[in-house]
C-alpha cells in the first residue's frame, strides 16, 4: 500500500457538479476520453527499438554472449506478437477500462485552497468551489466497489510523476524482460522487471507544466461498460471541508445557501469556508462560516 496524504482536494468549476457530489454523496470518475489533455494519460508503447533487428543489433553490442539464448526465447517471428501483446493487453486495456478521479495533495505546509492558479484554472475564475476529502474513506469506498464489480482489490491511488519527457522504454528494458522469462515464469516476478515498472510509470507521468497541481489520482477499472463516467457512493464523513471561491455567490442567509445547506445535511462534520481577499497581498483569506461545532450557523 502506497503512503497517501491524509487529505486530498478537488476543484469544481461547475457548481452543479459539486452539488451532485455533496447532495447525492457521490464522486464521479471520468474515462480518459473525457480528459482535456491528449497527452494525459500517455497510453502509447514507444520503445527505442522499433524492429527486431534493432534489438538484435543492441544485444550484439551489449550482451553478445546472450544473443543465442535471446533469439531462442523470442525468435523473429514472435517479435510482432510480443509488441502487440504489450500494446493490446496493457495499454489498450487501460485505455478502454480506466476511470479517473483527479485530486490535489493537501499537506501541512501547502494547501491547494491557497493556490490562485488552481482556483483560476479549475475553479472557473474563483466562481466555483473546492471539496476536501478524507483519503482513507475514499479508498475504502472505491475498493469495496471494485471488489463488488470484479472481485479484485487493486491499489486505487497513484501519485502523478512530472517530467519533461515521457519515460523512455529502452532496448535494455526489453532485453532484461525477455531474459527473465528463461529463469522465471512467475507473473509477480515479471511485474518487477524494469520494463514493467517503466510501463506503469508511463501511465502516471504528466508534463512538467502541470507540476503545480501535486496531483493524486483515484483510479477505478470497469471493463463491462461503454459509458464514459462512473459514480461511486461516499461514506458519511468522507467530505472534511468545503471552500467556496472568492467569486462564489453566497446568499445573505448563509445557512440556506444551497451548498452550505447540502453540506450541513449530508456531511455535518465538514467545515465550510468562504474565500476573501487578503488585504495588500495577491492571496486569499478564508472565513469559517460553518462547522461541526456551529452546525446551525
């Protein structure tokens, strides 16, 4: 199990989507086809050896003594099926069956609620809201849903890796992976090869331009649907805080504001804050307008 932040946050530019989350006590995971960046996630297998002769030339230069054994394990006529197997079995499966809920890490020293870029880009110019979640409870509900659907208990979270280039799949990765087949057909052991690790890294890597987001993704797989969204019900205390944007139109009778009302009704332990301008600074200041100890405010 990977080490997760205790809290994560999601920005909502459309108030109706945020209200669905709060009012219906559910989150919506979206298919990769609905993500607005065509490089995200990067579902392509692009090794630096494009042909069988490329890998043979590489082995002759770097692992000449292993060339004969390599060709016995992976003869030329099987090269195409090996490459297609990775493309079809790994990337195509992920492309077709993966649904994602994107969040930002909440840490003690840096909270995404203070990020003007995130509010401007994802919060509809500060008109939207941001919802903070308990990651342990989010994890529990998605794992239970995944197990109910497919009998699987997969790790649902991964942290986004940021770099300028897509992680490189090298001839060496492929060589070591193929040679491991000679000594170990154990599937779990093969998952620990550098090729397998790099394939997983490709899937969770984004351009450095997005580094400011500090993104963690909640992932769910469903091979049995053609729909582009999946909804998962939330446990009672999953929402820990709600932040109303600087330009969110909060009504005068605050306790009857639809967002405040629905939060108090479904997540009474959650705190609610309204953003304001911090005097003399390019920064936000948050007023606490409701919480578990003043639920009737």
